[in-house]
């Protein structure tokens, strides 16, 4: 799927923000003891059983509310930590000479970008990456021109194998040498580590590029870049934007 986050709200861990509204009845559930057992023909109806079900539903709603509140507090805490870390980094840079390391962009000279798109991929997804390169993702000089003229960064996002320097890592290194379109993460690849990978991707992207939007895309999605660009342009002046779907814990739906 596609997840889009505004820079102003990214936590560095998750580029997440969400809004929720919970409807609960303000009137308590009342049971008429006189009608606890009613007879309709040959069938007996027991309203007391209904009270048990209602209590169970209210309990689940309460648990869901607790989950949402806990997640909200966690995101807020991460936002505060990121802001503090950025402030500390800014202070440390003020009194020290500018040092440019190979492969690391100078924070003082970073250009303002439109959006960064990270395409989450895996070692086994070479055919998917080739399909994307052959369809909607520019290559070579076209990719560089897109970055320079439009402020759009696009990278396949992948970490490392459990055995650094192994055949899987060497395969990605050879592919990177050919296409120059990877963002390597300090992360060990694994199907059960996808949430952690997303977290590290957003943190890395925010630290590396100064953009209005940071986007996560899966490598089985073909993107209409023109539509993405025009949609984001309409929200560029807004301070807090999240476009996507986020679910946590039980989901209640009618």
C-alpha cells in the first residue's frame, strides 16, 4: 500500500498521525426486572442475556479505546524525542566546523525537496524491481533530473541479510552499482520485521533528506507519479498531513 506523511508530523520512527472518534451511549443499560422473562407463544426471551452481551461489547470498546490512547501517547512521545534530538544536533553543529563525510549529505546544504518515496522491497523481489524500473520509475539521468528539477527522490528500500557480506548482500550491491536507486538501511531483513523496517526507513529518510512529504510504497504497487504529485501539491501548505491506512488492535466496524 501507500503511506504518505507530512514532515512536520513525522516522529522519525513512524510517519504516522491519526484521528479517531469513539461513539458510546451516554445512557446506562437498564433492565426491567419485571420483564426479565417474557413468553411469546412457546419461546421464552431472556433480556438478562442481552445485558451480558452489552457488557461484553462495552468492554471491548473500552479496550480498543485504551489501545488507541496508548498508541497516541507513544507517537507523541516519539515526536518530542525527535524534536529534542534535532535540536541537540543543531546545537552541536553550531559550534563545530563543517565536516563533509563521503556518502553523507551536509545538513546545512540540503536542498528543500518535494517528496521522498521509499519503495519497500526484499532480496527475493528482483523481478518486481525490474518491472517498476521498466514502467513508472525513471532510471539513470532521468532519475537524477527528477531529483534536481522536481525535488522528487525515489529509492528502493532494503536492509541487510543476517550474514553481512553474503550472497544476498552482494547481489543488492551489484544491482545498486548498476542502477544507483537503493536506500540501504541499518536493519536485518525479515518478514516479521516489516514494522521495524518502516520505522527505520522514515527515520533514515528524515535524517538524509529535507522534504515536504515522505512516502512509503510496497514494491507490488505501480504508482501514477503525476497523480501523486498533483494530490500532494494541494496539501503542500498544510502543516500536518497523513494519507494512508493505519490500524492497531481490535477494529470495530458496522
